[in-house]
């Protein structure tokens, strides 16, 4: 009897689109899928049964899921993968997708979509996911057939990592995820993107021609992505140049214990201008280093201050400010290639550069002593001041524990107290949309192999995505959440106080800026999600509480009641 030919569905290699997706993710080295499941994600959830290599990290809300994937991607230095729930879930995650876009975090974002066979009937949960996602991602596309998954998912991972890095989006209809396919996934491509910039001999000559002490280096967030902290330090030492971070950073990509570390640039236009009047030139490493928050009249860079830039993102070079020379290339590879030229060009004035380095070490010691003296003066205050809270938090955390910071009231102070040889300790809310920090801390711990992380968060920011605490407890992660609680939107009040013509300033009345009637109990909130928690109201108890939280090795919360500035 003649046997009938084997059909695709009977083939031993035939499997659902969801299984094809998991095969691709395994080959890309994906450890975690971050998400919150709904009906359109059920094929993927079913395919995960029995999966050993990929773990689903369950967030209780999509904003938390996006932040977790962001924190993971930054810490692990690889794209994060997340799966959101159709149009509503994608909408919930949009704020943190915009944060990821601003931070240039590589994310492969997917969302379940309604079965394409009945979209013409306007079913529940259906929406134009491509148009919703497009403003926050590099590109967005819907997968039409299971056979397209290998090419489109590989493309998503490639493009998320390509400069400028950022989120990409794929819509995954239910019928595509359930469709049977015999498609081969092929092997991942190996792409070396570490290009070396051109004109480095000219750049070295120009930098060496600047009078010693008159050059400022800005180490932008791109330095972290390029793992170029050591190279930046060597170039700064050769030039005797102070190193500043971006005005509104995603990372502190330079060792805060280095004598040439000078802190972050101001985030007000006039203050940036005043700072740069002390210099003849800046050498900006990475793009978008001078971000301002509110408008101020006048130029940001003095006409007398020359600009030199290096970045992998050609769009940022010469974009806002005229430059004497900008070069395109990977920062680590390009600085390594620059050094021989720079060594020769700076040799005649090596003694002057060495003297600047020595003076910087003395200045650093004096500045730290001044900060300690201020903290001691503020110590007796009846309510813990933000400055003292920051000092005590930094003291408890030390130089090695990773910090994810969304506590705007204490962030600037905290950075001034950090003293680490690591260029990876600290991350911050680059995008500015609140609700990122607590989820990012969960992802950061996962990206570091479940190492301890301290999440510093303001009381207002903690209300945007507190569900991340449940995931931290569920995953048994050693994350210490520290809520800096001043019971108001103090940053907004201070902005308004700077405007003499505002009625709010003259009347000392600020609408919708006091979180006081009723007050929020963050200790009870944390306990309701399974975390041990305590409240601190005395300066002498802050460090001990945070130290105990870290030592516990479990998710926990410390609420610190602080005053206002």
C-alpha cells in the first residue's frame, strides 16, 4: 500500500510559532522574558511549559515589566526581551519605553495581538500596535506568518544593539503564534560594530594645543555602553583634564573615586554657560551630554569655548553646537587608537599635565571634607535633611553595591558622596518619566546574576510602579528599596519658587503637590507585597537600616522621612 506524503504538520520539525520564537530566543542567549500575560499572550505562555533555559519574570503591570527589562539590559549589557499585552498593555508601558529610548537601552519589545483572521470585526483588545509603539521605538512591524519569525526577531536583536541603541517592536498575532511551521532558525550573526574613528592624529594635535587646565571632558552615557572608563581615565590623565558626567545622566560611567572626576554638569542653561566660561574647549564623549530641563535665555556654550566630539551616533555630532572636529567611532576602540598620537603631542608639556592631576587630588580631598562638614552641621536638624540622608545612604551602600536612583530630592547629593573605583555602580532616570526606578532595580539584580541592588526612590516616584516590589519578593531578589519621603513634589515646588512672577510663589500655595491628606504608608504597602519594611525618622538610624536591609539578602523596604530644601 502506498503511504501518503508527510505533510508539514506531521513533520517532526513542525512546531507552533511560539515554539519557533523560543528557539530563536535561546540561540540569542536570552535568559528572561519580562511581561504581564493576557489572552493574546497565551500561546507563548503555553510554550513556556517545560522550558528550562528561559524564565518568565512576572510583573503585575506593564510599566514595571518595561522598567525591569531596561534595568536588566543595562546591567547585563545585552538586549532585554519583553512581552506586553496587546494595545492596552503597550499603552501602560509607553512611559518607560520612552525612558528606554532616551537612555538608548537595547530592548526587543513584543506584544500579543488579536488573531488576524477577525480583526475586521473590531474585536475586544484590538488596536494598531504599530502606530502606538512607533514614537518610542527605532522601528515597529507586525509578524504576518510564523515563517517570518527567524528573520524579524534576529533583525530586532541586531537593530536594538546597533548605534544608537534602543527599543524595537514586533507585534505577534495569536494566529501567528499558533501557526505550525517547519522554518529553520539559522545561527545568530556575529557583528563587530567597534569601528575606529578617523582624523585621530588631527584630534590629538588640537587637544594638545589647548592650554593645560583649559580643557573639560564630558563622559556621556555612551562611555558606559562602550566599556571605555579606563580609556577615558587615561586620556584625562594625559591631558590633566577634569571629567564631568552628563547633565542628566543614565549612568555615572567614570570611577567616582578618581581624582579627575568632577561630578555632573549642571542641568540649567545659564549654569552650564557659566561653568564653560572657565574653559577654552570641551571634549564630549557620547551624544546628548548637555541636557537642560527648563528654558533659559542665551547661549549654553560660550563662543570662546571650542567643541570636540566622539560618538558612534553620527546624528548627534554637530547637531546642536558647532564643532571644531567631531569623529564617528566606538569610544573605547577610538580612544585606544588616539592615545599614541596624544602621548606624542602632549609630551612637551607632560609636567604641566601631571601637576594638574596632583592638584585635582588635593581639591577632591578638600571638597569631600567640606561635604562632610556640611553633613555634620545639618545632623542635629529635627527632620533628616536630604543632604544628610544622601550621606548616610552612600555610607551604608559603600563602593560596590549597585545603585538604581530615582530619588530626585537626594540624587545630586548622593552622587557627591559616592567614592567607588567602579564605573558601573550607579544608574539614574535618564528619560525623566517617573515610575522606572523600582522595576529597573529588579531587572538590574537579575542582570547582575541576582546580586544585591539598592533602589533609591522618591515618595512620588514610588507610587507609579510599586508593583515591582511584589516581583522582587516573588523572585527572592536581594533588592533594598529606600523611599526618600518628603511627602510632597518638592522638585516642582522649587522650580516654581524660582519664578518670581508665579502666583504660587507669592502666595506660598501649591496645587496638587502635597502628598499629605491622607499620607501614604509605604511600610504597609511593602508589607502587603511580602516585604519586611521599616520607617526611619532619625539621622542616626538611616545607615544602620539600609545596611541591615542589604545584609538580609531579601527584598525589603526602608522608608526615610526627610525634610525639604
